C-alpha cells in the first residue's frame, strides 16, 4: 500500500525573513535591533513603490508620456514617497559590503525625511553608523531584504509589507518580554476590541497609541466591510473606505511614536494627527478639543507614575456630573475619565484595563465606578483569560462604554472569556478568529437586537443596574454569568496595601524580638 506523502506547506515570507534577520542580530539587544530592522523594511517598501512608478515614468507611455521621472509631484499625486537617488535600494545594495554602509543608510534616511517632510520628518531611524552595529550583519540584512518584493502594486494588493511589519513587531515584542508590551498590544486582543466596537466611520482616538495597532486594525475593519458603503443601484463606493475614518493619537515615548508613524505610512494611513510629547496625555493633552466617535486604547496597567498629584483640580474629573478625583497611586480611573471627556455625544469607547479596576474601592475608585454605572455609561465588560499580554501577568479585562444608549438602557452585558483562546507557546495565549467572531457576535446581537441574543450560563449575562447595585457595583463578569470568580477577587491596590501592612507588622515584630534579645544579652554580660 502506497502511503500518501505529507503536504509540505511553504513557510510564510514573514517567518523566513524573521528567522534570517534574527540570526544576524548576534549580541545586539532586541530593543535596539528592532529599529535597525524595521527601518530597513520601511526603506525597502518605499523604494520598491518608488522604483515601480519611476520605471513607468522613464518609459513614458500612456498617462506617463512626457513626465519627468525626478519630479516629486509625479509621486505625491499617486501617494508614493519620493526617494532621492542616494536612498534607493538598488544603490544601497550595491554598497552593502562597504565599511561605510552604516553612514550610507543613515544619510539615506535623512535624505528621505527632507524630501517628505509632511509625513516623515523626525520619524526614520538613523542608527546604522553606530559602532556596536556589525557592518557585515547590516550588509547581510540589506541583501536579505533585497530578496523580498514589498512595495510594488501587486505586493501592496496582498498586503505583504503589512504582514511582514506586523509579524516583526510581534516577534520583537516577544523578544523584549515585559518592555515589548509597552509598544505592542497582541493582535488578537486588538482585533477583538475593533470587531466589538465596529468603527465604521468617524473619528477614532487612541491617547496611548503605541505602535499604532489599534488604528491599523480599524482601517482593516473598514476595508473588510466596504460593501456597507455601496449605494443601491450604483457601482463602486460612495467614498473610499480609507476616507471613512480619521485617526487621532498621542504617544509619550518618541521611539514608539516613530514606529507608529512608519506602521501607518506603509499602509497609506494619514498620521498627521498622531502626536508625540514626552509629558503624555494627562499633563499635555495633544487633542484638548477632540470629541471622538470611537476610542480604542490599551493604557498602562495600574500606572502609579502619571502625575496625579499635579492634576487634582483637572476638569476631566467632573465628566460624570460631580467631581471625582482619581487616586494618584493608579491611573486606571484617570484613563476612564479621560476617555469619557473625549467621547462625542453618541461616542463609544473600548479599552483594556487591569481586572482589579472592576472591584477596587481604593481611594475613591469605587465611587467613580458607581457613578459610571448610575450614569448608564457601562455597556459591556469582557473577562479575559490569562497569558494574553506580553508585559504583565496582571489579569485584564475589556471595558465598553457608550454614551446616549438607544437600546439596552439600564443594562450591562457581562461576558466571561476565560475559557477561550489557545496557547501560542508556553507563556502566551491568543484568541482564534472563531473566538473573536463568536464573542463579537454575542455583543452585537445583544446591543442591536438585529439577531437573537441568547444567554449562556458561564459565558454571558445581561444584568440590570439594580443587580449591579446589589453587588456593590462590582463589575466582575464571573459573578453574573455563574463562573467561580476567585481570580476576579484580585485587586492590585488592595493586595499591595495588604502585603505592605503584613510586611510592616513582620518588621515591627522582628524589631521587637531583636530588642529583647539584645536586652537579655546585656543582662547575661552583667
């Protein structure tokens, strides 16, 4: 009997490139190497796009007859970055083995910024001439990426570069561990947030935007649902899906902001309203007057260094009809009130938060949560499984807030997704596409009434505000859907205070014991 040969699946391009690039890293730290590699990928992409159009202009046929191949306007008219001669990939690859290649790449980046100041000024990395970057490895990277076609029209239609960039961001986040989570939110979490929020059109805001994953997924969502914009009896779209949403963002880490700008530029997403300042959204709100239709965010969990003491009288703490100042020791509820402050009258917000915020009563947090419930702003809470995030083991949840509810007034949907997801590796979990589709469908069916919503024991439950009030305004889904919620009882601030008290007690007891020992020793000597 002849055995069937096993099908050998070809490894995706992004994985091949990652493995080869990682081998060339040698002893360089992943946090630094990230900028070296992602900068080169970006350069290869814009060079591919440029050279494809450049060749058409040189040929001069049809629409391109009589065009000047070095006229920058020819490129901007087709949303292509102009790449000067000394920055083109073909020129750099010819110099890949020279000892000056590091300076050549830095100069290339500088020249591209000067020719495209509107979207790239101060964005591209100039780290290639540094001594610790092995020039043979740099040349190897240039040769490696030279084998991949990333920016041609065909490659763009398949989103090859988007896949490569997103995959590399995720792998670098894994390599960096805890620090990696500061610029990257796992793709399946972002996708779930966006699929539940459905940002079809309007202003999308992320005040702690990292490398821009929320914006990218929002654009993907709009593109995937472009049929929604077709007018009956008319061909094509009323408006290009990309023009249906406008994005606004802020980031306090400049190197992360640069990653975000590159991530958006390679997808043709306008990032002119993505701002950077090192003070951050609380101290220096870059979009003070913005009222967003959608807010999507993953703020730092339990951040104690958010300058709360300097903002005791801020106007944002009165968005719930009374002054409710968040504690200086944790930014969780400061972020919630910041989001509400920036929501349009019919706006919606979806964001990640530490699970402890669902029950914490520390320093007035319980009063703020009570006001959120009584103002009927809380729409849905999703309990997340552990191991989803790269930078923390703190349990997390998703909040969905909605202004001006037209349906489901006086109700909150609780979803417990702790039994969903699969292990990517020993340390990390991710949602499957089926998980995301099913969880999003539960919320949409409940919220819109377009399809039947069915309550499922252990998974989802629609509860009235009276039921929530009876449980002292705790918002842990396990209590409502009927799952054990021992894990939900974990409140970071409360646990910290408890451990602190225990430690102080132990120190006092040991100090007392040491004093008695010293006294006894003194008596013996006498």
